[in-house]
C-alpha cells in the first residue's frame, strides 16, 4: 500500500494522472470510548467521502500507542463501523481505520482511544440492626447495591459470633439481597453480614446487622 501511494503521488506530481483522480476525505473521525469489562458494547465509526465518487474500502487496525501507523490489522474489520471487542480486559486500547479507493491515496483516520474499566460495586443501603421477639420472628434484613456496567450481582450472607464482617460462617441458600432472620433463634444477640460480588469486580462486604432476640413477654 505504501509503495502504491508513493507511485500515485509521483504520477500526480509528474502530470501523468489528471486532477480528476479520486480524493478521500474523512469528515467524521472515530471518537474515544469508555466501556466496562464484562459488559462491553458499542462501536467506533467514521464518515468518509471520496471525490469523484467511487467505491470505498475500510480496514481497521489495533495499536499499542495512540498512533495511526504501525498497527496490527484486525481481521474482518472492513466496514466504516468497528464493534469494540467484547473480550477486552481492563486497560487502554487504540484503533484506527485506513480508507482506500481505486486510484486514490489511502487515508488513515485519527487513532481512537478505548478505555476499559473494571466494574465497581457500591452499597447503597446497609443492613439495619433489628430487635425481634423469640417465637414470633418474621423480620428480615437486606442490602441494596449496584454495579457499573449493569452486570448481575450475587449475594452471600454470613453469620458471626462477634460484631465483625470477617471470619463468619456461610449460610447455605442465603443468596439474595434479603435475608430472613431464622425463626428458631432464641433469646440473645446475633450478627449477620453480606458479601456482594459480580464478574470482574472486587467483591464488597456490607456492615454487620445486629439482631437482638428478646424473650416473649407473655
């Protein structure tokens, strides 16, 4: 391609090729994008015109720096729109497109920066302390959370012998954001917390909910 473009330039400079040789112009460059690992969507695109009108071909390249030369050809990426690869992991990536047309000098777009961040979990509301009555326990504790990128969240509740959200005992089947306090609890103080996770994200642990069980006064 480089040798062909040089030849075209020499032919034009010498007058062998007339002024009607096609000229490619990129009217809209690909924009930078920020995505979340595990839920990547979207695409990069360019808008091109060639005068006089002619067929246009596209080839996208990836690069390790923000440059529109020296990149690696992306197989199958041959249209004016390039879907951001969904398997990218955390980091920064660069893409550009080389546009060609018969008898025209090829033109490379500006390099687009794609930033891939890991999902981040945030707890919106913590589980609250409760006081319940032995023999008639119907209450529950809950946690509300969200994760960037709209990924799915998983929950796991733990019980503990102390007021700590570490070193607890996993409660089988307690895997939703709401945990029903065991009805069989007897008079005393109990501690529960929840670990929230999502694919690719660092898990986060809720505060401890202190459950005080009082004896039935009847």
